C-alpha cells in the first residue's frame, strides 16, 4: 500500500543496505514495491536494489493473462522475487482446479523468465478449518485430517519438474478460444446491504438510451436474505446480516439497461449494494458502495459462487445522507454514478481465460525434456510434440485434472484432484498426447 509506506523509505533503505553489506557483503537485499492493487509496481529510486518483492492476489484469468508478464522486464534492472501470489478471487470454496491452473500458467511464465524472476513463494500455506482467517490456503486441516488444494499439487509437481535450461517452444494453435460474453441474456436487478441498515427508493429502469425498458414482469419482489419492509415509497432493510439481497420484480432481457436508486444508510458499518446481472444465488454482480469497512467502492462479480473484484476505488458513505445512484450496463461494460459523479467505467471479465499454454525445459542431469501444457479451456485437444530430430527413449506423463475446473478437494475427499502418472507412447521425434479440458500436463521425454 503506497499510503502505508513512509516517504523516507528509500533513504532509510540506503542506510540499511550500506550497513548490512559492509558487514555481510554476500547478503541478498530485497526492496519493497507496492504490494496491493498495482499490476506493474515500480522501484521509484535511483538507489540500486538486487531484488524486488512483488505480490499478486487476483483471479484465475489475471494469472493466465500474465503468462508473458516478465518477458519484457529490463534485464539490466533488479531481479524479481514474487514473494506472495495466489488466486484469491473466484477460487470456489476451498480452492478450485481453475484457480490452480491459473497459477500454473503464471508459474510457467516465471519459469520461462527464471533469469530475472529468481524466487517465488505461494501464500498463504496453512489453515485450520475450525478457524479459517483467510481463504484460500494450500494445506487445510482439522485435529485429525488434512488435505491439499489443487494449488498445493500444482506447487508440488511444478517444483519437482523444473529442469536446468529453458527451451524455446513454438506452439501452433489450429483454432482460437473465444472469450464468452459475461452479461447473462436474462437477469434481474435489486438492492442489498452488508452489516448495515439502509433505506432505499427505487427510481426505476430504462434502456441504455433512457427509454422505457422491455421487461418480463413478475408479480412480486424477491427477498433473498435480510429483513425487508416497505414504508410508503421507502424500501428498508433493518437487520445487520451480511449479504442481504432483495430483487425487484421483472426480468431484463435487453443487452443494456440503466437502473436508478436513492439510498440512505440508517445504521451500521458499511454502505449499500446495488445488485445487477442476477441469474441465481451463485451468479450475479453488485456495485458495492462503502464496502471494506466503509473505505472503498467496488464492482464485484460472483460466478458459480466465487467472488471476484472487477474494480475498486477509495470512498465512503455517510450515515443519514441520501445518495443518488445510477448504474448503467451495456453488454459487459459497467458505468456507475454516485450523486452524478462517475465512480466506475469498467468492463466485466470472465473468471478464467480459456487457452492452451506450454513451456519446455531441459534437465541436463537426466537428459530429459520436460514439457508443461496447461489447458484452461473446457475443450479437450491433442498435442503433437516434435523435438526436431531427437531420438526419444521413453516418456512419462504427470497429469492434474478433473471433470471440470470448478472441482475441489475437501477434508472428506482429499484426493479428488491429485497428480496421476502414466507412460507416454513415444514416436521418432516426440509424442502425441491427449490433453483433457481443465488440466495441467507435465511430460518428461528421455
């Protein structure tokens, strides 16, 4: 957090650096960069530093999108220690295969750039299931049982199949994976609260141009959670429960719509929620005004029960003050205004990025080529591997897969997703290997 870092940090860093290296000249020193919310943190000092500590907590799509993140880093600059990284948005309940595959793709990019990314560490590791203070965690336990998430097994198989030299890979895709539109064809909108009592006034819908909106009407609003009551034109939520939702009558079938609401916080710790793109209790979005202990506004997406942050900005909501809120949805584009001032202009993104990602290394000690292929899509494919004239003696496959990317391990089913080993039938120059949907495949060719 840049606000939490002293404006004297760099001069103090130099004092520590000079004192430490004077006594311990072989000591490795790590410099601090922004560790939250910045996709490209920078060292903002002329003082040289050996390593920079980058932190990334994002959704699976972000990690896959950053497969090539380090390809263009300055090789004359500092080396990188990715000191903390994990899928912490859209990971399911305990940690899904989709989450692990996103991390695997990112790790493959790190491996390709191991000349500059010299260290990396997943965080966090342990959680007692009777007192989960953070989610997800790589290893979860009770007093008598333990299990590893798919992310644990990704860390395990990646670390045990590194190689000593990076090889160039030419990957030819015969077809492309289309990113599907996130906005549902039929959805509802509504109001919500989180640990806060709120009064709302519904100001109605229109299409994205302000004209009357074609709707499929239902008779009554739907209370999903909370204690809702109507007083004249006011709709009140009077409990202090979290994740309270009330859906307005009517289903929206158009590609764009505007929803206007007035809202006033009556009591509680946070602000209010505007629910949109609601399909069912596991698939919807909300505009969160005064969230995170009334320190930020945000747009969040819930996909198959897994929540992801789309965008955030600093902000708070005063108790007893009426606010005018306008939410505009056009396809996957989201625009939000608070008292006439735009607070968000952003775009919804899918939780995962479908595609095939591959890297290869050579283990000079064993004479094996280690090929990694991650399939983050929902389609199976076939990999035709060509080592260009190398004679193959034998092959081994280590695979992590499940029937779909939402699958997880649990305390009662700890090996639902678990590395499975098989032999690979080799050919003159390589091998042909089936690559299932939602899978990590590590192929060792001697």
